[in-house]
C-alpha cells in the first residue's frame, strides 16, 4: 500500500506542542506513533504535550531516556511513552512488554529504528528535523494504514 505524507512547519516550541495536542485528540487505543529525529529535535517535547493533553490528572511527564518506558492513565486508557535510544536488540523491546502494548494502548516511541522487524505496519511515523529559523521544526508525517488518513483529516489541512 502506498505511503501518505504530510509536512508541518512548526515555527517554535509552542507550535510543536499545539500540533501534539491536536493530534492527541484523534488518538485511540492501539494507535502507534513512531518519532524519529536527532537528539534535541523535539520528539520528547511533542510527546510530553500530547500526553499531558490526555491526562485526567495533571502530572509531570519526564523523558523516559533512563526508565525506557513511562506509562500514564488517560481518558482513553493507557498511554505508553518509550525511548529506545539505549536499547541494542529487539529482544529487549519484547521484555519491556512494548509489543503487547501496541495492540491496546496509545504508544509513543522515540528512536523507533531500534524496533527493527517489530515495528508494526499500522504506525504513524513522525520525523522531526530543524526548521528554517532558529527554534523551528519541520515535522514530516508518513503512514500507509488508511485509518491515519481518516484520523489526520483535521490535523493535516
């Protein structure tokens, strides 16, 4: 199935957070977001804003760089936020229970290249790069599962 793409130019951190909040409104259990980009590209900032927008009770959303996975109870069920940067094999991912979470939770995964063959086809891939101005980001979204075309209709004008 051919991939679909959409690009957003996010002029600052506030715009990045707003894009995350807007996308978060369309997510449901079983939705998987794979976030790529260099260190400091905005992946964690995006994930934090999205997660906080879905929480019933305001809480801190730390980077899972050292814990590998953080889970949250939201108005839509569990949200898993994973940072796979420090992992070296797909077996470690299975031990975290992440592949099971792909079926029922909203999952936000940083450094998805570490998933290898465990990366599901139904994911939305977001690639963050530096934008044209200082502090700006370019967000390239790509998907092949038709559910994302419907979900992203309001996010991708």
